[in-house]
């Protein structure tokens, strides 16, 4: 606990120095609940008091405050107060720890309702469930969250509530609580690039079945994502063939599946229709022995015929947004998106990429990769078609569905941010920024 307190005190001191240029003479208030979480904060308060910080503490459960921590805090000169003073420059949330669930209790909610300064949370902001990322109302919104040993699920799924997350090593084994997130370096190092002996075939041939007379743009955008993602080959099947070639002359087109030629992965569904012909086409594609990504209209068809995936024994990646997820699962993902995506992946025996600002990619075994976009610039019509093209190309290059989905989501988010540059964008601009996004990731290697 003292190691945790030292790390927490260091993070608070660094924030004071960053915001105010000094630590000595600044003012911090701790909001303390019961248990070890409050103990960490009280011990940290004692450390800060010895560094010349004016530290006060509000006890939301006075009879259950951590006894040793409170004694150390008082011994160092800390003051117990009834409410957050107007002089406070930072507030430390030490109310509820990793085992807490549900919203803030009334006493703590009343205290935080009056807070107008930045908050540093201990482990997770109170009112945010550590194991699901559910943000309850009321809850704390932190500028910084200081946790110990490893990131938790909430840090990935509730980034707006957690703010910047700092992990302090205190010598504990927290492997069971880890959330897997591909770093920019991970994505860059795993991205398929041509080597000395590479050919267009070894780089991956992806087939795209997207677009229609009504929605030709879906075929264009999906092909754009695939072309930009890797240096292999894109084959297109569909009625938008002429339009696709006008935009990307390198794409090899065919009027139907019989004339498509050999591919190493398929992307099927965006703007492709939901009629009987679309069902038959989806059935034939899923009967192949190569990886298949199903999106958009393909998911709508699949919702009525889940057996097409359940009975499949080859890699399959489904990429629903919330509405499509509800069609597939029979219910919305709700607040506990992690459990929802794991449940659907297990039920269908396929990898499921649940789109959102925080994207979750779960395989049938329950392993999950998370990508926090950090922005919502990709919330624009057609952006999902681009994502499907990127992920499909990565599948064709040999990446597993879970890694292909997570890596595609990372590049997709970065491309949206680069294209937007602070202003709204369309999906075409996002697609044009895919290559610059890959280059920028490789620059971090």
C-alpha cells in the first residue's frame, strides 16, 4: 500500500507541477471512502503533506475510513474537513476501488457535485465498474487515473471517464486483470509489407463483394480500404465494377463469383443487398475455405441465417455496429459491451468486431483486443465500408481475424484523425488517409 501511495503521490505532484509550476504550497483535497482505495489516497496525502502541500480530506464514510492511513495522514498534518475547500486545486478520488460496482453513493455524489477542479482517480473513477467499463450515473470523471500493476478493462472501455491512465509498478502480478490493446508499435511491426521475394500473391489477394446499382459507393469505399491497406491484389465482384475500376484501375473485376478467380480472403456485404440473391451469394462465399469478413447488408442476411457461420470451420470476422449487433444477437450490446461481444462471438463461433469509439474485437474463445479511437471523426457514412476493406486485406495477408480487426481499427481511427485535422470529413477523405496513417505508425518503430 505504501508503494502504491508513493506512486499516487508522485502522479499528483507531477500534475501540480505541470499545472501550477510547483508542488510546495499548492492545495489538494482527498475524497475518501472505505477500504484500501481510501487507504492508498490517505497515505499518499501524508506523502504530499510532507512535501509542503496543503492537504485536506473529506471522509464519506468516517466510521469505515482506513485506520492506519487516516492516522498517518493526520500525523503528517493533514486536515479532515466537511467539504471540498474553495482553495483546492486538485481533488483525489479515493472513494471506491476495483471491487466497487454501481453508481456513486449519495454522500460521495454530493461531494463531487461541488467539485470544479481536475480529479485524479485512484484505480478507477468511482462509479465506473472496473471489470466491465460501465459508467454509471452519477460517477466521477477524472483527468487522470492512477492504477497499479496493469490497466483494467474500464481504462480501455471508459476512456472519457478515466482520462489519462498512469500505471504504477508496485510489484504485484495483475495479469488476470490485463486488457489487451495493440500499441502503435505492435500494429506497425505486424503490418504486411513486401519483402525481397514478395509478389502480389504472397502479399494477399482479397475479394470484395460490395456495392450495388443503388449503392455503388459502398463498392468504391470498400475497395479503397483494401487497395490502401496492402500491396497485394484486390478482386471485385458486383454491379459497381465499372465505377470501381474508374476509381482504382488496379482492381481486377468480375461480373459474378464464378469469374472472380482465386482469393485468399473475402469481404462481403457493404451495400450488396439483402434479397434472395444476396443470401445465395453469402452462402457460397461462406462455403469457401478462406477467411471471410461479413459486414453491413451481409450481417442483416446472416441474422436470419446464423447457421451459415455457426457451422463454418474457417476464420470468420463479423463487423457490426450496435444496430447490426442487435439483429445478430437479438438484443443490444447495452452497457456491458465486453460481455456482449464475447457472448456473441462464442454463440456464433466467429470473431466479432463491435464498432464504436472504443472498438472491441472478440474471438470465439473470449480473447479480446480493444482499440480506443480517441476521436469520433470516423462517425460518418461509408467509414465502415473502408474499415471492412482494410481488415479484409489484412486477413488475405495472413493475419488472424482478431488481430486483423484490431489493427484495421487502429489505422482506420488514425486515418480519420489525420484526414479531419479538426474539421468534419467524409469517408472518401478517410480512405485517402489510410496510407499516411500506416506511414505514421511505421515512423514509431
